[in-house]
């Protein structure tokens, strides 16, 4: 219980840190983003004082309110779910833009990460178990994939598999001409078909890291005494590998999930822009291109919250499978 | 070895060995760096436009041209330079930041460490690239330095965490503690004692930081957020993407920059493999080809000894029915000669490392049923190697080069242990010979409950037992060694050192083995617990009648519990005799020296602890 509370406490602090960063960034930067935004917004029509006030809250400006009051109001409006109005998608609200794009990203990146993680752990376990085997020897090749930028790998796959071979679509999240979003088989199969290439990109790029980490831990674990004991006990090699070696070697991979997840998410965001995938990464690019600060900040917050959430789940899972952490807290 | 030589050796271990991986990595890095340094001078202006628009590679333009007619090769050279500069700046900045928060925090400890590590952990879980994107989109004009600083600020945290945990482990090493006690200045300890040990890990962190910086910059530039007017691999890709290079099939435009990036990253990763092996020497353990060679050597050794002792047929495998000739009971012949449970003949083990070391050198011994044979000797004398060799647990580079191990099971058939393979060998282990390992060793898997670790002996060897019977049996075993049954659900870390060792003894008794090999079972325990465990072992041995090979460097302890004692040195048994005779009348000079090296309670070297009359009392304990 104490363990869970500590973990929750840490993530509350992390979230507060990210939100505070989000609050101060626009205020510390040169120039006045609010004025820039207002002038852009006014091209779409008259700007009401409420909109202006909301933007000032979000991005800070020469408002009459003192900083601490702005800080409090900022938190209040975020907890109300009010992230302002998007310029790029005017007059859609930022929260709505995020609501439309986030499921795509969570589905794509989430699924691809789970596949890459699971595959990496299994392959890494085998590679570490049999040093110098075929699986072990493909690790350097996979680390090559790891040093390839996600978006470039996406470009290459697009070039060969979509443009040259015509197997996969060139862009988009589903076939916009023949299907309409909904719970129909047609739509779902189209989503899967369109998602394969972006997902393969993410899996290929991140697999090597998971695999190498697991393999190295496996090798270290194999020299532990309890492995020798298990061998002396006459357990079968498969049993030793599964319930002694891999069982223990997987722990650091899970506790190191945080480090890698941020990296994977960052890579995936840029990947989305290559595939024009209708996820949050493409929205971020649009926001960047049209200086839509409100949307950018909202997306940053939402990504951070998602990553924090995923890490929290992994941390709690870790406490579950490593009994030692529960005691030490 | 002189202090100088020692230091040289330590320095050598810090330098990676030249392996194919390392050579390839270094070559690629060198080529790319040279290209970045020299290329821009030899090639035309990267921004010079011409009327050769979007042309495929030709003799004039080796890598073709862009949509505005710039030479791709010339751009590539300048972009290499740009990317490498960003990478190196960010790599260094990030390592400085992470060293500050990781090393300094861990070294000072206390509140500073708590705050530093909280700060790095928070920075770690905030995804870097989105943050960088936001920061850079607020900045209308960005110099390379500015981009580098932003990238460094968002990427140091992971490496700070690695450095922190590594520093913590170095900090608690003896020589660091010693200099603290000696009153050296903190900065001096940090610079002289701690930093040198962190060098490999720092090197690896710098390389990782460079890779991730180049990748991060590429991502940023690809979104059009790179440094103003800079030319890097990322900006090349940005222009290629915006120039619709992909749709027009201009592969020469977008493949080279990404390929350079990938090659450079992969090369650094290859170098890192070698550095990792310095940080964690375990990683360079035997590979498959070495394992194969080891297996061949084992086979050769086996073939040789088959010739020596006759083929395996004379001593059939497990399950064989041939019964060894019964020895007529004869009071004059000692029990271990009449009815040995284990016979080891001419046993040799070599360590085939850079130089071959004979760890066990022509050892022969017989173990009687229910007998306690003590195996004494200094560390490195080969006593553990002998014990592991008997149970066929040796790993490369240790090779059994000759000898025979015959186990005479009480069911009445002999087993040629060296002929056992695979399933037969696994069935033999623990069933016939079980082991208790050093108390200090992590013999128990820290993340499995006691009942599962006891239970999997039965799952493997008694597959017919059901869950409940298994649990009952495990509980009974624990009670047998004086551990409450409810500890079945405990994890190893919830037990004391003595309890853990009791659990190991319970586990060793699970299948009612005929021989138990105990490798320093009480070494790491305090004296009181040590006593208890020894008493327990003696009691159990008397109740269940298994024979014990008890390995230790503690000769007085052996004198108390053993029937016979073998003294080992340099892989050979120098002397083997019953405990009393060995104590009162050592035949070998080394034995005498060993005996005299233990101080007595009265302070005279030579007559340790007890006088002769007490020995007879202590031998009673073992009876």
C-alpha cells in the first residue's frame, strides 16, 4: 500500500512539474504569443474578450493579474478541461482536436509498443540464453534499425512498399473514399490495413532496444547463483530459462520502461507526419506550422499525461512481479 | 605482481579489446568524420543552385541533384558536419548535466541526492521531443547552440539515473571509504577515486547521448524546427519531404542522409558493445562456438578416460541393472572401502583460459555410505571445482580432462556419472547427489516464493505428485530443518541468512539423496547461527543416513564434524586421513602448517581452540 502511495505521489509531482513547465514556457519566451494568436484568430472573425482572456490564462500576457493568480487560474481551467481554442482548426476547441486525434495515436503507438516490447523480451531472452546463436547475431542488425530515425524508416518503407510495390496505402488512417468511421468491419479492416506500415515502422525501430536490454540482463542473470542451483536441482533447461532466468531478467526491462517509452512516443509522433496519420503527431505538426500555441501546449500536456499514465501502470505492475520492491517501498 | 604492474593491468581492462564489431564501428565513424571534415572543402557549394533539377546520380553529380538543382553529395558533406557538431555539443552538455545531477548527487547523498534524483526522474518521464518542439516553436531565430542547449536540457535525465546508480555502487567500495576515513578532500576523492571507475560508463553515456542528440535534431529539423539556416541530415530530409522527393521517386535525395545517420548511429552502437563488455564483464562470457569447442574437449576427455578405465559398459548408466560385486563385510577394511557410495578416480579438471590452469589434478577419493568427508584447503585450491565437477556442473572454460566418477546407488547399481547426458543427467542430479551452496551466495531466486522453489524439485523429479501432496511435503521438509511451515509463502528476502541456509538444506534433502555436497555452507553466517546449522546437519545426517562432502577452508570446523578429512592444495589431495589422526599426527607439512595457523584461545599459535580431550568431545557431536 505504501509502495503504491509513494508511486502515486511521484507521478503527482511529475505531473505538477510538467504542468508548471507548460505554464511558464510561454511566459519566459521572447515575443508575445497571445498577440500573435489574436491577430491570427481575428482573420477568422471577431475575437471575444472571453477568448482573449482564456488565451491569456493559457499562454500568459501583460494581464493585470499577478503571476500567482494566473498560475492558479491556469490549473483551474485545465482541470475544467478548458485548453483554449485552436487556431489551426478554428473554431474547434483544443480539447476537441485532441479528443479526435488521441485515439488514433494511442491505438497505433500503444499497440506497436506492446508488440515491440513483447517481441523484444522473448527474442532477447532467447538471444541471451544461447549466446552466439542466430537470434543473438541479429542483434547488431536490429540496433542498426534503432539508430535509424523512425521517420526515415517510414519514408523508406513508404517508398518501397507503397510507391514501388503498391502493397500499402501512401497516407492516411483509413480509406476516406469508401468507408465512413463507425463500428463496421469495413472501417475496422481499413484502419488495420492503413495502420500496418506505421506500426511496422515503430516496431522495427524500437525492437532492437528492448531486445538488447533483455539479452544483456539475461546474460547477467545466467551467472547468478540461483541458476546454478536450479541446474543442480536437475530442472530442465526450458524451465530454468522461463521461470528462473527470464523471469528475473525481465524486471529491469520493465522498470526501465520509462526511459524508453518517452523515446518511442517521440519517434512515433514524427512517424505519424510521414504517413499523414490522423493522430496527435500530425496535429502537433499542423500546430507547429501555424503557430497554434494553444494546441501545442494542450498536446504536450496530453502526451505527458499519457506517458505518465503508462509508466504508472508499468510501475504498479513491477511492484506486483518483484516482491522486493513492496517491502522496501 | 608489483603495484605498477597491477595498475597497468587495471588500465588495460579499461581499454576495449579489438573485436570485429569494434573495428567496423571505428572504421565507419572515422570515414564519416573525415567526410564531414574534409568533404565540404572538396565539394562545390552545397547551396549553389543549377539548372540540373532533380537529376538522378550521374558522373557530374554523384548523388544527383535536388529539386532546386543543388548537388546532393555536397549537401551531404555539409550536413554531416552540421549533424556531428550538434551531436557532439549536445553529447558533452548532456553528460555534464547528467554527471552533475547523477554523480554529485549520489556522492553527497542525503537530501541533495533525494532532490536531484526526484528532479531527474521527473525530467525522465516528461517526453523530450514534444517539449523540444514547443520550446523551439516559440523561438523565431535559433542558432545551432540554442538548439543544442534545448536538446541537452531535455535529454540528460536517463543518463543521470544510470550514473547515479553506478556512483552509488562505487561510492561504497572499500577504497573509497578508506580515503574518506583518511580525510581526503571530497573533490579529490571524486576526481581520483570515483571518476576513473566511471570512465567506461561515461564513455558509453556520451556515445548514447550523441546518437540520441543527432536523432533528436533530425526529428526536429524534419518538422522544420531545426536551427535557422543550418544544414544537417534532418534539414536535408525536411527539404526532401517538402520537395516531394518521395512521390517523385527521387530516392537519391532522401536515402543518403538517413543512411549516413543510421550508419553513424550503428557504428557508435557497435563501439558501445565493446565498452559495455568492460562495464559488465559478464557480457563477454562464452559464445556458442566456444561452447561447441568446450563440448568437444569434454568429449575428448571422456574418451580418454574411457580408454583408461574401460568403456562405460562396465559401469552402466542410470537404470542399468548390473550389480557391482558385493564386498564381504570385513571389520579390518574401512567402511568407505567396502561400500563406497561415490568413487572418484584420477579426476582432472583444467581451466582452458588464456593459459591452461590445472584446477584439479589427478584426484582420487572414496566416500563411504553415511560418511562425512571434509575437504579443506585455501581458496583457489580446487576444492569447489572438484565438487562441481563430480556433479557435472562445470561451465566453460573448465574442462574435465580425465577421470571417472562412479556413484553406487543404494538400489544396488552403479552409475557412471561422466557418461550421463541430457535427461539422464538431470534425473541423476538432486535425486542422488544434492548440493548446499555457500551461505553468502544468492542460492534462492529472490522473486519466487519458498514453496515454489522447494516445489519445483518435486515437479521435476516426482511429476506424479499433485499440488497438495507437494505442498505437504514442502512443509514437512521445512519443519524438519526447524523452519515454521508458514514460511512456505515467504520470499527469500523475508528470511534471515540462517533461515535461508536452512531452507537450502531442506531443499537438498527433498529427494532423500545419498550424497550431499556442501560448499562452504556456513561461511557467511555468524558464529552462533553457524553452530546451529552444523548441529542441524549432523542431526539430519544421523537421521537420514546420507553421506556428506563438506567443503570449507575452516579446518577446525572440519575436525569437529568430519569422519575423514582431505587436505587439498594446488588441485591435489595432499593428505587424506580420519579426522583424529590428521589432527594429532599430520603427515604432510602443509597440513601441519594449516593446523598451526589457527590461533588458540589462550593465544599460543599451534594449539588452537581446544586441547586433544575436547576434540574427542566434539567428535561425539558428529556421531
